[in-house]
């Protein structure tokens, strides 16, 4: 292990957590894919190889990024943002459709798929982090301060929301937290939030008034999921089977779990390897591993915040906090869905669930944080060296 760390820089704890989670994902994804084999064919080894391919790509990207100066990221932030907009628009019209949602772009030749919203989340955090720095003296102005901050959020969230409302809502929530941390006036944040809720209500009314235009094609799905989560007992168990199976899996797991590969509910729970990963994890490994898993995510979040708060430049602070919030929001959403606290929605467990673009972009995001941490360590070493000379 000591020899390995000679080749990596930045926060060693983050490296250990990331590698540990990805190692666990290799074993668990191999165990959790029977439902995918049942519905789409293929083999466990085939899906494992595909998952390993994404992990290797992610690790290469993370290693390449972790020694780069974050200043280049700031200079390229506008370009990265516009690339993400182009990808979202392309996905909107030409994306691969799965489960009535068009979220994926198929990469030519190699045939792998990429979810454009995964890239857009990081791109927006990078772009907004730069804007928060450049506009920090103009936050009181709607025209010169707040509007340049908010229009990118509106554009990205609207492009994502059509087929992935939960991701759009999560992203807006993370950005609002960044606004609050950056001391954007609460009056402006609350005005935007209330306006967004009101605008969404108007779109819902238009959807019901003019059903032939189908402006919110997944609205019925969203409403049904809310009623299934919080409705009465008259709702069909068949309609709510995935949520019921997730809670049964957690119940079956108990404290010790039934053992890797021996879970029963993974054969009947859609997305047991991704959106319902936490329930499958608890069924096979039990609470004795589920609680340490939660602690690992908390440590990951803490180390990311620590790096961000020790950063020399505000841009680096904001981008680290934004990435940390995205990681925690995704992990908590997956856990809350599996335990029935919130309605069913699609959010993967960072570094754990099977999802190609999610794994790659998690590695890219952590690589950026590690680059900030590496820069912090270089600064600390220079300070210590100058003190020793004195």
C-alpha cells in the first residue's frame, strides 16, 4: 500500500475510500445483475466486464486529473458548460430511450452508453463556481449579479427535467446551497425558488388542460410514485412492487445479511444493481456492513469539505463543496428510496452502483477534488520549508 501511494498525490484517505468502494462494487454488481439478465439477456460475466471497463476508464481519468492545476478547469469552465448544453440538446432529440425516458447517448463504435446529465451536473457546478467568484460584488443586482448566475441553472435543469426530474431537482438544490454558502441574498434565492415552484405548477395545469401536447410526458409517472409512497392501502401491491421488494430485502438482510450471492429479492427488484442498490446491499451484507458504508460516505464528504475549505481560491472551495453535496445527495436519495422515506426515483450510489457514466463522472469529480487537495499540500510544504529555513 505504501508503494502504491508513491504514485498518487492528494488526500490519501479519499483514494482509499474510492478504491474500497469500487472494489466492493465489483463484487456486488456481479451479484446484483440477475434481474438485468432476466429482462435484457446477457451474462453476469458480460455485465461485470462492462462495469470493469467503466471503472478502469474512471480511474484513468481520476489519476490524470489529480495532479492538474484547478486553474485550468476555471479557464475552461465556459467551454465545458456549453459542451454539456450541446450534449443535453442532442440527447433530447437523438438519445437512446429506455423505460420511457431519453437520457442516454450511445458512443459510436464501442457501443457503450453515456448519460449526458451526469456530465451536465459537474459542468454546471464548475461554471457556477466560477460565476460566484466573478459576480461576488454584484449579488445585490438582479441584472448584473443574480441573473447571470441563475439562467444557466434554469437552462440545464429544464433540459434534464423532462426525462429525469429527480436529477434536475437534486442539482437545483445543490446549486441553491452553493448560493447560500456564497452569501447570495436570501431574498433572491427564495424568490427564485417560489417562482420555480409556481412555474412548474403552471406547466402542470397546461399539461392537464392541453393533454394532446403532452408537455410533461412523465408527469403521470411522477404523480403515481408520490401516491405509491404516501398514498393509502388501496394502491395495488403490484404497482408498488419495486418499493415493497426493496423494503423486504432490507428486512431479510437483518443484522448479518444472507450472504453475497444468496439474496432473493434481487431477482424481482428492477435496478437492484443501481437505483435499488442499497436494499440489495443490506439484504446480502446486512446492517453490520450497511452502517460502515454510511460512515464511509460521511468521511468522504468530510474530507472533500475539508479540502475545499483549506483551498487558496474561492473557486476551488465552491467546486469541492458542490461535488461533495452531489455525492451525499445521490447516496442519501438511494438510501431513502430503498427504505421508503421518499418516492421511488433514480439516483445511483456513487462509486458503487452499476452505471457507466455515473462511475466515470464520479471518478472525474473526485479527481478534481484530489487536484485541489494536492495543490493545498504543495502550499503547505512550501510554508513548512520556508519556516525551517528561518
